[in-house]
C-alpha cells in the first residue's frame, strides 16, 4: 500500500473516497462491532449535504447507545450511558436518524439483522430490511454492485511487514470478496480503519497489507462498543438449570447473547463447580423427572471432565466464563487424521495446536475484549475467528471434518414464542414487523438435524407482560414463523424441557403443554381439541398445575436465600445504588403498561410506606433528593413507592 493511500484524517479520507468512487456510494460494512462509525458518519454527512449524491448501505446490527425517554428513564440511563460507553463514544448517525424516521431520501440502509426491538416503528428500516440466513448474505451482496467496503481492523508491525486482523468480523468479508471476484465483477474499494483497542486475532482472521486499498489510522479513536451486563432473574435461572442438563461432556456448544444464554452459562458453571448444589436445585425444579430422563439420554448430570468445544457464530462473554471454569477446553484440529485420533481418545492431551473455540464475530464487554487479546498472546491456537460459512453450516469441503469436530453438538438459541405444534417465532411479528432478524438461528437448527448426535434447543420464557396483563408465549398458532414445525426439536421454559423430535402432532402438543404456565394450559388444550389435534378425552395431568411462578419461586428459595442465584453472577456494570434502582424502575415499567398496573402505581404513590435502606442514596443518584418542580416531586414520590415495594 503506497503512502498516498494511508490517511490520518477521517474527513479527508471520506472526501477522497467520494471523489474516487463517484456520486453513488454502495457500501458494505460489517455487523456489530466492526463498523468504523466515524468514517461512515463522514460519508453519511457528505451525502446528506449534497442531494446529487446517493448512499446505499448494506450492513446489520447497527449498535447505538440507549436513547431514553424523558423522566425517570432518562435520569437513570443518562449518567450510566456516559460512564459506561464513554463521553467520547460515537453512534452511527444514520442509525440514529433511521430510528427517528429521519433518513434523507438519497440514503437507504439495508440491514439483515437489527438491534432487537430498536427499529420496530421505523418505517424505512422495516421496508428496507432484507430477510436472509446469515450464510446467504455474502451471496446476495455480491449482486448488489457494492463499490466500497469499510471495516474496523487491528494492525500489527511484523518482520515481514504490516499485517491486519479482521478481529471481530471475519464473518462475511472473506466470503463476500471471494464471491465478487468469482463473479467477474470489479472488486470494491476496501478500506481498513485501524482501531488501537481492537484485539489482534491471528490465524484465519489475518490478512496481508495489500488486502486493503486504503488505510485510515487516526491519532485517537472512540471507545469500542461494550454491551452492558444484564441481570438474571429466577425464571431465567430456572431455564438455565434445565438447559445445562442437556449438555453432553465432550460435546460442542453454540450459544447466543442475552439473559437466557447467561443463565445457561451460569448453570453449566454451577454444574461444574458445585455439582451437589446444582443437582439439588435441578431436583427441586424437576420433581417429575422429565429433565433428568433427558439428561440421562442426551446430556449429563456430572461435571464436564472432558470439557466442551465451542463453535458459535458469536463469541460472547459466556465462552470466557466457561473457559475460566475449566469447561471450554476440548480442542479440535483442522486435520482429519488428528481429529479422528482425538475423537477416539488416541491423541495426547499435550499435543500442540488445536483450537477450543471457533467463531465468526465477537461482541461483549470490555472484559471480553481484554480476554481475547490476552488469549491470542498466550495461546494463539485456542481461538479461531473465521468465515461464517465455516461456522454456521456444514456444506462445503469442510463438511466431514466439521461434523466430527461438532460431535455431541448442542445449539442453544432463544425465541420469543413457540406453538404447540413446534414452530418457533424468533425474529418478527405476525403483522410483518421485524424485531431483529433470523441471523444464524435457522442455520444452527438445520445443522442440528444433519449431525448424527446434534440437537437444537430453543429457550423461551413461558409468559410475558402484555398490555392486558400476563400473556402466554406458547400459542396454538401464530401468523409468523422463524423455525418451521418440521424442524422442531427441543424447547425449554422455566418449567422444563419438551422433546419434540420425531413425535406425532398430539405428542408434541402434550409435551409443550407440560412446560406451559398453568394459567393457560386449559385454554390451549381446548383449542388443540377443537382442531382435532388432541384426543377429546385427554385430561390435563394435575402435576402440570404446578407450573406457576409462586411454585417456581418456592422451589429455588433455598439457593436464592444463600445468594447462589445473584442478579449479576458475572459482575455488573451498574453501581450498587443502580442495582437497587433497577428492580424499582422495572416495577414501574411493567405496571405502567396496563391500566390495572397504573392503578396499582397510583395506590402505591398515595401510600408509599416506610422508608427503606439506601433510599436516600438512590434518590440522590436520580437527582431527586431535593426536587423543586411539581413534576420532579411526583417522580420522587413514584420512585419512593417503587423502591419500597421492591426492597
């Protein structure tokens, strides 16, 4: 790369790119962490200011800091966001405008995966959404006449010269560029934007300097986006404990992000580090023995001595915690003879090389980013960041090897709803509105059915809070499907596990009813009977009547009282005062969504009760210690009531 193609000024780089390409920019940018926000913002501003230009951006998961609503939410989120993300953090401006329905007419943003729920009411985003499997993105991008690719990279000086690492996002870039070249189309202008804090990952994520046409390396860079750690509640813990019994020692693990995945990771760590208490908790949750029976057949109850191999599109904090607990340690080799020897137990544990974690992109906390950098320095073979086509599917010249590496695979994903017949709703609503996107979920579910001993496990809470009160997440039918019923496999709620693979429709219905909240079982049972899918003389077993929140709470009370099920088992980005505020704010939010809840809030505000410990500090943190205006005094009274109800 010649010096003329190296830039230290973002605006000048954007201007040169615009002049070189012309008035019509067709840009590809990585999903999530790998977007160079400052360069994209400069190109976006150039286009906004000149209507003779156009910008079409193809990307996914445009991460922005939270933009809270006025009132208590803003009082809580504002100071936290500035502290956690950094005062000099930079949002992608197109994403902020898109969420507000303020994109100019000469800009179009096409995403195949959205920040969950962030763009549900953004008309442009909904119209320009592209529904596709993760593994099909590169194929579909190759026909879009992309003329610019921009990517955040890590840079390293070596004796052989400068090298780059695609680090957090080798997922689509390699596949996309290969597709373009194979089609005979011109290769897009490729711009590497160096970030000093991005972990340098060696191996398949590395490229030589001439892979990119332009380098942008500024003196300073905004902080990397770090995902705040979320609390885990009792329902999520119950789910995680059930799910952790389905994992086979020596097997392969795929997990996503979110509280349910965190609960699974905690369950696995608990199973490993305090097996007796974990087993007792599982017995308390599973008095009927359904999960235990499945554990004996496909999972396990003992600690994970051989350990697990991770193969997941997303590398997140959970894998770090599993590695530190001695669980993530089974190594795999990209050599058929060595992998066969390892599978048969003929390969010495001291054999050098081999990786125990393979991923296509990473996103998480700053602790994760530090761990990845340290891991690459101390054990560069441990992590393999590579193409999504290698991670998310078996097809291709790696099929036999990948199938062997992924022996005993358990693919854990989450969904919003499920039907009694085994279809899953994960990415959108029946009116067509997109919540997130299918991403790689279908890939992993399909892969589970292709592997000889693989299983797909979908996690969901049995209920949710709707506008009219509590609603069931297990439905008779729903007008949108992410995973069709013919790919039905395992579902887990806080009340247990339903194994649907190879079962008849009536057997599937019974299995799903057994993990449904008891308040909705009779209505669902009647609906299934009305459609002839359940025998008319079927009777709901009395033991299913215990599928209630109060029974669940009682079952886990011994471990909750010993602080073995803490809200933040992996640490928190919130201060102690903020952790006390979170339940109170959640209490107000949940009740504010229904008229009955609003009446409850009003009654609580009129009779808030006696002060509780830490109340003054909480009010001070929210700027409500000495309210002046009437609106502020009202907010103070509401917050006091909520703090006292959730203490």
